[in-house]
């Protein structure tokens, strides 16, 4: 066979070994095609084929059979071979064509597998998105909620940012935005776990520092890396919508907009979840008169460098952008639309999407993931 291939123009380099044991090293070095004589001693024919296919996963395999055992070649196709040839039948052109066709078929199979992996990965990302960015459970018609997400650095997958808002049976509202350290799918899965745990605890009546301590236990037990932690901002809004209680776990300050304009809600903060167990997160209470709005967001919205200099956008500049956009949209009226990324909206329409676009227009690029929740009381 080497002589037959050598007679052809553009003949590929060929390495020949006389046993499976001698083939182990060459098969691990990027071989494109393997010609396997099923009469090779030391194992049953199909076992030899399985061994070769397992070792040279990307290579096309052509098996060689005896003249009186063509059925063995057919069975070999079912075991992963791309083709079979009867020894002694045909010459160099037939052999070259078989190698070429088998190699192209193997490449096509690899492409199909890669495409399938892409589709499966897209499905996983969609499930993670639904977990990280749920539909807020708010029944009060006086309350509007707008949520949004953008991956940082032009990425196409979610990181560990998560958010949620729920209304309890007593009419009070709980809202949260959190950020798990890191930007991989593993962090996104952890963020999804925390978001679901938070919603469950909030609806079950857990509150304040007790809720955060339980959520921290969930994080510690669910994380696979002890370095993972999560910052978080949680709000509790009274049934009459006149009082807001804030608890911070190493997270950026939220922004409130009312008749006095836009401003940061300053207050005490505790450490991020997962860094110091049995921590406390003091409450900050704010009195408000409707109409008012509050923005919860992750640090990706304020850490991007601005175009006009080396400094970052910062929280104070974000306050200005929020105030201007709020005034331009007459308090965020409009709505019910469904923006990009499959994120549900209600009440305030595209406010968060417009805010993120304004920030993107004034910075070099979003260097971190952004999640934001805009809650309006009328």
C-alpha cells in the first residue's frame, strides 16, 4: 500500500507499524487517517477497531478485510469506521480515493458534532438567562419594573449577575440585584442558584440579615471554588410604598429618583456573601412619597472607562445619566415591550435598555457584565 500511494502525485506521508502496541504513540500525534488491518493479532477485530477509534478520536479509520469476510467490514462501519477495503482489490487510485472520501466524511462528522455542541450550549445559556433574569412577580398596578442585562467586553454569554423582584401577600415588595465574582458559565449557574434561593426565601417570609445569612449558606454549599463570593443589594418596600429599607453586601449604592431629583441612597454596608460567615448587614431606611423610582445595578455599569479620559464612569456620573434619562422619558412612561435578550419588561418599557445604551455611548466598552433593575412607584 505504501508503494501504491507513493506512485500517486501529492502522496501523503505514511507511517507503518506492525502491531497495535506500536501504534499507540503515532495515533496520539494528529493522524488524519488510519488504515487498520483487522487481521492484526492480539485482539478481536472489532476490539482492535474500538481501541484505534478511542485513541485517534479525530482520525478517519478505514479497515482492511479478507476477501471472504466482507460482512466484517460492514460491521466495522457500525462501530465507527468510515470505510472498508478488501485486501488485494483495486490499486493506488482506489486506495487514494477511499482515503480522501473517508477523511472528508470524518471532517463533516466533526463539524456536525461541533454544531450540535453549539446548539446545546445555546440552550444552556438560554436556561441560565431565564434563571438569572426572571419575570418579576409584581401584581400592584402602581408599580412598574424594567430589567436588563448586557455581557461585558462584547461577550455573548451570561456571567454571574442576577436580579429579581417579588410582591408578598401583605403587599410589601422585595427586590435584589447581585453579582457573583467571575464571568464563566459556572458563576452563572451559581448566580441562578442564589436567585432562586432568594426568591424562595423572600416569598416564604424570611427577611433582612436572616435572609442574607441563609443565602450565604447556600452560596458556600453550592460553590465549587472557595474564592467565589457575591455582592448584593436588597430592598424591602412597605405595602404603602412610603418606606424603603436597603441592605448592602459589598455592592454599589442604588439610585433613587423622586421630586427632589436623582441621588444615591447612602448607607452602611456589610461584606460580600461568602467572605466572612456570620456577618451582619445593617439596614438603611428611607422615607419616600410617590411618585418615585429606584435603580439597582451591578458594578459593570459604573466601572467602564469613559471615552474622554482614563477615569471610570463612576456612581456620581451614573446618577446624572439616570436623572437626564428619567426627565427625558417623563418618568419612564410607556411600556409593555419586550427588549433584546428575551428580558421581560412591564410598566416602564425600555428604561433599562435605554440607560445601558446611553452608558455604552459614553464609555470605551463595558468591561464587565451589567444587570439592572428599575422599579417605579406611581
